[in-house]
C-alpha cells in the first residue's frame, strides 16, 4: 500500500508539472501573438501615405512607388508571464492615416494618436499628452482645424489640430470601431451600442436622438443628397434623413454589412459579407441589381470615375460599371502575389490608379 501511495503521489506530481509546463509554454506563445491591423491609405500631392502591418506609417511616391520615408511608431515591451522573456509589441494600425496641414495623423491600437511630419517622416505622440486611451480602431477625420475619432472606450473625441487640446468628448454606450463622417457642421459616427449618432462638430452636442438599429455599427457612414447611408451588423443597410435622423428605408441581407457603401448617380452600392454587392435605389431602397463576387467583402470600395472598385477577401479586385451595371475582373491579387492572402484594408485611388 505504501508503494502504491508513493507511485500515485509521483504520478500526480508529474501530471501537475506537465500542466504547469503547458501553461508556461502556452502563456509565452499567447503573449507572442499580435494582431496585424488593416489600415488603408491616402494619396495627396503625389504622395501615398499608409499604415503597414509592421507598425509603420510609410510614404511612397505615388507615380513610381519609390519610398519617400518610413516612420516606425514607438514600440512597447510587455513582461512575459511565468518568467517568459519580455515580448516586444509593435504598434498595430487599423485606421487609415489622414493628412491635415503638414502632418499625417493616425490612431493606433495602443490607444495613442500619432502625428508624423509629412515631409520628413518624423513621428511624435500627439494625444493624449500623458498615458493612453483604449484602442483606436477607426480612422480619424479632419474638419475646421479639428481631428475627430472614436475609441474602444466608447467616447468620441474632438481635438484641436494646433494646440492638441481636447475640444470636446462625447460618450456613447459602446465601443467605437467606426470611422466618423463629417458633413458641414455635423459629425456622424456608429457605435457598438447599436446606434448612429449625429453630433455638432463644434461642441459635441446631439443634433438629434441617436438612431437605434439591432446590431453594432462598424461601417463608416456616408452622406449623400441629405441622407446618411450605413450598414449594420444586424444585416441591414439603412438610409436616414440627415436633418432629423428619421428612417427613410432599410434593406436586408443574409450576412453583415461590415464596410461603407458607395453612393453615385442616385444608387447605393453596398458590399456585404455574403459575397454580394447590392445596388439599391438611393431614394427608395429598392434593389436595382446585385453582383455575386463569390467571396466576402470587408474592404471599403472606392469610386473611380464611373466605376466602383471592389476587392473580395480572397484577393480578387473587380470593377462595377455604374452605367452598364456590368462587372469585370481587374486583377487577382493573390495570384499576382503568389500566395493566399486576405484583403481587408480599404481601397484608395488617385488619377485612375487603385491602391490595394
């Protein structure tokens, strides 16, 4: 019996040791995994600015792709658990950089807004002056000398571009992943609390009571002909009166509307995670036609003259002709890259050239 107890005790200790070792190894491995981001870009004065998956903001000459500068955003180190080696954490960028004055601004997953000199690439912390916010997922927008953005803390921020002061804050009831849209004196932004907000861009006061949907809103709103268009994770595209927030119509699909729509010629092009782009009458919401692209669309499309350019997650880029309503395959990016990849970053364009 004594021998049996000793054997059982040793087996138990061995089992505990293996469990602890598993926790240590998995803990170190987990700490080493990092999100990569899906930032888009902006083209201004022949220079292309975008965020990379390596935590850099990069400037390229838009005409030939040559590198003008690269700005690595400051890295951090987190202590590893169970005696793990400290893990170097890159600054993850999801939001698209925005140019305002002589600086490029970008919000990061580490809760910091950075300002990068557009000529030299010199990067500095812009906001907050001390500490950090919760993660900034969406992009920033600029208007009347202010920068606007939302954070995972559920707050919409308005900053003075020149002084870095907080002009106002507006708390919503949930996380904010959506990039705001500004139109005249109104800022529109969606929240995980399933509401779309219309705020006075000067002081942050509500223009009208938030419009409630049945799902979180991560898509950026689009303002067109005095109407706000946006998709929701409740599987509807919505059209609201910009002046009052009243519902004009909503259109259903089988899966989420993750990205923003394109509005042109009284039509709304609404990409969906079901692999389709729905073409809707802007006034009534009636379906005009649809394009089945065969793969989810989570990348924001872009309008180039009379063509809506759309990329699917699996790596194909299509043009949708707004005149003839015909689709054409422009490129298979995955095939060109020679490897499987996912396109989730917003598309952007300049002078007939589309950047993916």
